[in-house]
C-alpha cells in the first residue's frame, strides 16, 4: 500500500468546482450593474450623487433596481465605488469602479 509523505490531505476539488460554478451567477449579477451604469448616464449620475451624499439607502435602492438579487455590500470613496457581491460560504466578486 503506497504511503504519501505529503503533510497535506488528499486533493479534493469538489468545493473548488462548486465555487467556480456558483461564482458564474454572481458574475452575471455584476454584469447587470455594469450594463446599467454603462447604458444610462442618468443612472450613473444618480448612483454617484447618492454616494457623494452618503445616502446608503439610495445607493442600495439604485443597485437593487438593476435586478441584482444576490447579497452585496458597498463602499465608496472620493476616488472609487466598490461593490462586493457574495454567495455565503462560497465566493464573492468585488468590483472597483473609479469615478
């Protein structure tokens, strides 16, 4: 019976494959937001304006209006807008958009 000298457990790819599959849905959600920003000058204006006013409720309302249904967190600075889209226990995608 062969023995392994590796200090690591045997390689199990199930969780990695599952994460790769599930992250595709998160990336589609990110596409909804970037498509809206890219196609609507008014939306881009409203999003940046709400962020500059530190109106988190309005920022979240605008993001949700794009059709995003996954859990997300936002953070904005004078230089950029960050949104983190998450699938609990699996994976997350962070977008950083400069403005």
